[in-house]
């Protein structure tokens, strides 16, 4: 297991390095998602009480970035949702992955986590029943949509 955890963390670092370099490499995402499939088939979704925050966040990150394998994303989301009642999963991760899947499938997102650039500003992709989005966000430990958009735009401006 330790070897698999080290490998997961190595892959998370590769993901970070690739994305911050500005040179996207689809093969890294493809290899990472293949590894994640093996990892979750072998160990299940990492529980918060059994794995470090780094491992839990890393598994979610690889799932989040594996959009060309929506079936695996859905499988990971299902495994994550099974851990909600026993408080072994990060609710924010569920919201982000749920939105990512919905956007990939050309459906409206629930939590407004997926943004797009419009007229030089980040704005949410279409949201289902937008008048209730902040209620849904609160249930998943997310701040208001307006605050999220403001922070994301500030970060976008800093990193341009």
C-alpha cells in the first residue's frame, strides 16, 4: 500500500507541475486516471480517517482532471457519496466532481464550481435552478457563489 500511496502522490506532483508549466500533456492525465482506477479498485475511495489529507486531496484531484473517463469519474463520485453518512469524505470534493461531470455531459451544474472566461472575467457555466445555488453550496461547505467568483477572478488576475 505504501508504494501505491507514494505513486499517487508522485502523480499528483506531476499533474501540478504540468498544469503550472502551461504545457498541457493529455498523456499525463490519461496515465493518472488509469492509475486511479487501479487504486480505487484495490483500496476503495480513501477515507479521511485512514489516509492523509494529501492522499485524499490527491485522489480527488486526479479524478477531477480525468474528464475523458467520465465513467471512472462517476464511479469515484459514487464511492465518495457512500462515505458521506460516516463523515469520511470531503463534501467540497463531491460538489466539484459532481459539477465537473455534469458540465462534461452538457448538463447544468449544481454548485457553480465550473467557470469559463467571458469578456475577460471568469463566470460560472450554466447552473441548474440558480436561485437555490447558495443553499446547495452551503450544504456542501462552500461559501456563496458571489464570493467564489470574486476570489477566482482575483486569482485569475494575479496569475495572468
